[in-house]
């Protein structure tokens, strides 16, 4: 008797919007990490830079700053906002996945870190696109 192997499709980020149940099943069978993580890190960086661009730095508490100091402060805000968005997104996903994996292990769930990390990335996509529309 021939053994049939069913080839499962990879989960899709945009599929999380229209078919989340199907994507969760795909994540369980075939977790994907790198491409979605890179895309969300880029998206997090863009959002962080846009947020830093929209900050009114003249209203910061402390002594009044000259125009040059305000420009320097804005430049540092944009640079560090971008770096925070780039690396903070990835680090945040790893921390949340580790915490939820610990909870799953306490509940004696057979989930792996790769499955949990992939789940956090894909659900993070939903929260990212559903974020504050006033940033832009």
C-alpha cells in the first residue's frame, strides 16, 4: 500500500486577515519564522521612525532648547526610534514567545518554541496593522 504524504502550504501573513483559523492550523504543522520576522521588523522600524517624526520636541520638559539643539534632539529621536523598531520588534517577539512557551510547558502542552515564536509573529502582524492610524 502506498503511503501518501500531504504537502501542507506555508502559513501566510495576509492569510491571517482573511482565514485566521486555516493559518493557525498551518502554523501548527509548518511554523515559518524568518520572512515574517524580517517583514515585521521593517514595518516596526517604519512605524517607529514615523512616530519619531511626529513628536513635537519643543514641548519636552526641561530648559528651553535652541533651534540647533531641537534639530539634534529630533535627529537622535529618529535614529534611536528606528533602531528600537528594528531590534525591539524582534526582541519583543522572542521575549513574549519565551513567556508563553513557559506557560504552555506548565500546562503540559506539546508545543515547541518554533511553533510559539511563529504564532507570536503572525499574531503580532494583526496587532501591528491594527495599530494607531494617527501615526501617519
